[in-house]
C-alpha cells in the first residue's frame, strides 16, 4: 500500500514488536524502496524469504549461490534446500507459526559453509500471519571463533609447558646452589632468559624466532655479564616457539659459562653458526657456539663454581637437546671450548628450512 506521508513507529504482532519503517520521503515509491532494500541485502550478504501461513513462498531475495530455484519451478523448502535441511526449515516454520516465537537454527552446507537461519512470524496487511526467514552466512565468524578457541588452547598448553620448565629450573638451580643468594642469582637469570625468549615469540605472533635474533637478544640482557658481540654465519633459521624457548635458555647458559671461564675479559665475541645438513633420518640443524679467549679448565675455582658448571653442563648437554629431540657435545679447540647442538629440522623445531649442506 502506497505511503504518502512520513511515518514512524511499530506495530504489535502476537506480542512481538516489529519496526517497519522509521521514515521515508513521500516521493519514494514502494518499488524504489524495495530495490534499495534488496541492494542493501546484497551488500550485507543476507537472504530474506517470505511465506504465507500455508508456507507458500511469496518472495525470495538474495538466495546464496549454493541453493537455487529452477526456472519455472514454484519453490518449496525441500526443492530449494534439499531433503534434510528443507525438512528442518519446514519444521522450524511450523513451530514458529504455532507458538508465535522466533526459531533459530544453524546449518552447514556447500564446502563447509555455515549459515544462521532465523524464522519468525510477521503480520500481513490483511492481519494474517506470514513467515519471514532470514539467512546469514556466518562462515567467517565461525572460522574466527575456531581460531580463537585453538589459540586459547595453545596458550593453555604453552603456559603449562612453561610452568613445568620453571619448576624444573627452580628444582635444579636449588640443587646445585650452595646458598640462598647463589640460588636467587642463578634462578633469576634463567627466568629472565625465558621471559626474553617468550617476549620475542609474542612479538612474532607466536610464529617463531630466528636463531641470530634470539642469540643477540640473550647477549643484550643485563645478566649476560658484560658486553658481548655475536658474529653469526650460516642460515638464519626460524625456530618454533617451543624450540626458541629452550634455545634461548641454552644461549643464556653458554653466555654465563663463557663469562665464568674468562671472568677478567671485557668485551666478548661469540662465533655462532647455523647450518642444515642431511642426516640419517632427514634434515638436521647444526648450531655451533664458540667464545673467543676461553680457558680450557676452571683453574682456581671454588666448589660452588664447579657445581654451577656441573648444572650448566647438564642443562646444555641433556635438557636443551632432549627438548629438541637432538643431542649436543662440547669439544676442545685451539680457541677454546666449542659447543655443538644438533637436532631435527622438523616442523616442530623449525618453521622454514634451509638446505645448505654442512661440509
């Protein structure tokens, strides 16, 4: 029915308030308004369907492309949406007509597309009831919700792992300490190391951290014991968050170990290399660490320093490599003591792999 005057308000239908039109200019015809509304539906990716109280279709606007109305065919729920979904929709519409209450359902169709369907009754101009069905594609919403759910599960998993690591460090640091001050100094340093690695992982949106950046960040921490220059060579691989956590802890221990072995030196230079080689069970990453001017023995050290070195060796030769499913060893060289860590270049350790061969 043409409206030739501005109107604002709503009507009541079976206890449900329905706002029909807030305001419109009298020069706009019903046909023009209908075209504008259909265009808005296209933009919003919403489908609107109207049926009478016998569920005969009156119109369908913006039907998603996975469904169709055949040429010359009078639409029905089962012919448009298929037997299963069509039956669900018909049942929802009958329940809405009987109760006067809206019914909402969710359906998966096509290639994992998810749709929310809202069925409700609305009044016609002759006071009879009609069934209005709104269909909205919520695939992206559900996908984002699943990503968020997976992320929260990952946060929970990583938090538990991190707490287990901290508990282990606390236990072992206490075991190899001779005093409360000694324990606090060692434990705080390792916590700072873990925190630093975790910050790098977080800044990278939990994707990973590259080997060189991880070593440089550890060497720049105040507890590293002095100014340290890291000379890097080889492939700068991207470590997964878990691998970066343990590798950062290993770099921290190597820095302190080098300082303890050469306490009188000022600026220190570390030679760090990273190579990928072919192993018996696949690609392996080989990380080598060598500090300039290290002494080959702990001459004149007191017992608690020997205990520190003992735990440092345990962490570097067992805890860190085992966490990466690899192995590690120390070797004496003309320049000092070299540390070599070898572990699988698998997806759980390395995000991006280089196929540079180690000579």
